[in-house]
C-alpha cells in the first residue's frame, strides 16, 4: 500500500487525507471541483500549522506532509492507486455510481473503502465486480482527533482485505473495531437514538437546550452535550442516519423527532449553516 485516493475533500475527506499523509502515504485528494479540493487543503494546512505552533511538528515536516497530497478532480486518477477511501455525500445512488466507476478504472488489486456512516456496505459492493475488495472504513469527526475507525465487513468482504485495512488503520494511529454490516453499524446505532431522544426532550418541553446539554456534559462526562453534538455533526446527517435506522430495522423506536425534520426543512443544519439548535457567528 503506497498510494491512497480520498474522494470528497469536505470535513471527513480532508481529515482522512491529513491523517493518511501524516502517516507517510501518498494521497490523491479528489472532489468535483478544484475549489472544493483547495478548501479541503486549506483546512489541512490550518490543522498542520496549529501543530507546528504547538511544537508537535516542524515546519519542514508540515511541508513534507503537504507535498504528499496531490489534487484531483477526476475519478480517472484512481488508475494508479492501491486504496480508495470514499467520503462523498451520504446518498446511496451517488455512492453506487462512484463505486461502479472506480471499479472500471482502478487496478485489480485496489481496495475500495467507503466512509459511510450508516449505508449498507454490501449494497455499495454489489455495484462493483469486486465485492470481496469493498469494505467500510468509518472515521469519526473530527478525524485528526478521534481515535476510532469502525471497519465494516460487507457480506462478501475477503479476510485478507479486512486484515489490510486493519493494518492501515493502526498505521495511521487509529484504533480499529470490527463491525458487521447492519444499519448504523455500532457507533450511530447507539449515538443517534441518544441525540434523537435529546431532541424529543427539547420538543416536549422537558428542559431548555442548554439544560439538556449541561445534564449530559456534567452528568455523563460527555465532551459535548447531544444538541451541540448534533449541530457539530450536521442536522441533515443526523436525520439521514435516523431514517436509515428506521428503514433498515422497521422499528418505531427509531422514528426521527418531528423537530429534527422541521429544522432540516428550514435549512437549519447546525454549525455548517450558521444555525441549528444554537446560532453560530
Ligand atoms: N480538527 C482538528 N483538530 C481539532 C479539531 C478539528 N476540527 N477540533 C479540535 N481539534 C484539536 C485541537 O487542536 C486540540 O489539539 P491538541 O490536544 O493537540 O491541543 C484538541 O483537538 C482539543 O481541542 P480543543 O481544546 O479546542 O477543544 P475540546 O477539548 O473541547 O475538544 C472536541 C474538541 C475534540 C471536538 C471535543 O469536544 C469532542 O470530543 N467532542 C465530541 C466529538 C464526537 O463525539 N465526535 C463523534 C461524532 S459522531 C461521528 O463522527 C460519526 C458519524 O458518522 C456522525
């Protein structure tokens, strides 16, 4: 494994590109437009500069890391890579389209991984002719800080592919956890119903948003309250994951709170849109 292509230069993709480049891999950072790639690189640059300021990295090391990342706006660049980590939008149609294209372009040995937070890996794999080389690699936000990577085995994922991905996860300083392919995997199956319940608690007027967050921060030692965390993740993403759980299990306990739907419809998507449960300057 030498060269990794990361598809999507947003919050997750840029973080994944950063940690892989810091571990010594050559990265192809891909997005639809040059502007998106540049924005992702600017975030990486800022994160690395902060590490230089804190004397965790030298200016020389920072330059070396950045030099390992090349820009791309075409999937054709998958021609020369050993691993692709897809971190595009959470939409099955878009993901299957990308995977079918990658399958036609990438060399035979190339592993195709998805950073999906809840969509079935088995279904994404079925869009390719190499389902045994398709796997889930679910990073947490913010990627440079959070230690966990959920590694999701699709129905056909080969053992040696799992092993390679586990080794890479360790090499980039993360802790792998093996998970089977069921809706929401483990992280979001547990996290999202908690966030959804916090939203119901607000919706039913049990407490203010500040009080709900304070209870979970001070009472459970969570670094962020659930409503702050929902804003941080993105309310559209939270809703999408709840719907995936609801559809996937058919159990009413996963029904998304109407207040969450209302905020998403209003375009109040959390930190990224400037307003969610809280207002951001
Ligand atoms: N990118 C890179 N580094 C960041 C960062 C970011 N966005 N945000 C914070 N950091 C770094 C800081 O530079 C700092 O680094 P040093 O220790 O080297 O100095 C460190 O993280 C701590 O940051 P701060 O002191 O500024 O802030 P904090 O102590 O409040 O921590 C936090 C910030 C790490 C985000 C913390 O609040 C936290 O852990 N929150 C919960 C995050 C969480 O639950 N993530 C999972 C979301 S769910 C998910 O991702 C799955 C999904 O599919 C939806």
